[in-house]
C-alpha cells in the first residue's frame, strides 16, 4: 500500500475476548473516546448483541453498527463497527461464568482476526483478554493467545514483550515454574530473544539503533560464579553472538539496578530471563497503560496486559487504558509498516 501523506489509518481488528469478562466493557469505553478514530479504523470482531447490551447498561452514547448486515464499516466516532461472529444471548450470560459457548466464541474472534491480518484485509490486531479454562472447556488445547497466533501463522520463534512509554521488557521464558527457568535457558534461546527484540525495535517501533540491556539471572550477575553460573554458561555467550551480529547489547547486568536505568531511558528494551523478573518492574511503571506485544509474527498483534477480571466484570469498574494503549500501538505499527 502506498504512502498517503500521513492520512493513512490502518484497520485495527479488535477481538472482543471473553464475553463474560471485561472485554466488551473496555471496548465500549475505549471507543467512546474519539482519539482512536484519529489514528485508525477500529473493527470489532465479536458479538453484536453482547456489545450493544454492554453499551446500553453502561449508558454509552455510541451505537453498534453490524457489518454482517450492512457490509461496510463506518469507521467514524460514535459508531462501533462490529463483525458479528457469534450469536450469544446477553440475557442468559453470567459475568465471570464462562461456558463452552463463550470459549468457542472467543477462539473464533481470534482465529478470524489472524486470518484477516494474514490476507491483508486488516492492518493489525489488538486483543481483549481471554480465559484459558474456557478455551479448554470448548475443546481448544491452547495456553493463550500466543500459542494460537504461533500455530495459525506458522511461527516457531516468537517473543512476548511488554511495552510502555518508559519501559519495554522481552521474556526468554514465559509461563513456567521458577524452578524450571535455569533448565530452560540456552544460549541459542537467549540470542533468539535478543535478535527478535532488536529487529522489532527497528521495524515496529522505528528505533534506528536500538540499545538493549540483558538482565542477569542470579543476584549480582552471579558474582563470578559464586551465586550461580548461568551468566557464564548461557547469557554471556548469547550476548557475544548478538554483538557479532551487530546488535548493541550489554553484558548480563544485575536487575536490581538495571531497571532503574532502563526506566530512565538508558535502554530501549530489557531482555529478561523469566516472567516476573520483567513484569514486576514493568507493572510498577505501567500498571494501567502497558501493552503486550507478540514479536516475531508476520502480522502485528498487540494486547492488553491484564486478564478477564471476572471479579469486576459487569460492574462498570473496568479501566480501558490498557486497551486504548494497545490499539494505539497497533495503529502506530501499522502506519510505520505502511511507509
């Protein structure tokens, strides 16, 4: 697609997520603000009746526009364009109580969005939260969005990044017991994470010469082997390989000081060895506006950095800022890719 002098607004497919979680609520709240329409054309993949019902009980002035019936998006503030992919009855749904029907629906929203992004009919995907147990109940054996995305796009090497204005963290290992982390680390896996992160910073975030910091696994970066040798066995060799590939990356640094300098802007991203090592400092800085980005895919995918929040679903208390940030980032990446 050609440039259009800054007026290009990519279509961002926003999946509704779990129908009995906070997904419908944060979508209605996010699209009740005109700012997103200035940078993209939001298209909701979800359930028309559920969204219309949500807008009604929230007292929102936005109206839902059914693309299944009318065929084309309005993409203007005040109208939520919905590609209706399920037929759930909001009167019989109970917030916080997923079912095989809601599990199947949330998977359909995701797979349809992936297929549309792969064929180029949408420029990016932003996903609302889903529930793993509900997916399993519906017969889908996935651990979450990432596994669906990887399988559907045929991607073998991918990275989970959490991104905000002040801090970005990429994870070498994700969802596993802390005791498993040292056994899952390899120099190859760490290098792959560094490499995918560096490429994404250049191509998706528009950073010409990214500066990447690498967090050590052990206290004091192992203290010369006194507190562990994973740094010398796996992390430093991965760093050396990355440097030989022309990547600007640090030696493994003690995390207790690293994140202080990272959030000040000394680095463009931090490669972390395990889940909580990266997410604890990240959420201290970006609890309400963080974005989950899947790197390494042939498509653009962002997501909220929170779950279905069953405890507040249906109460009107859900905060849409993470979804707003996710849609904004998806749009910005889509615009950059269009240039």
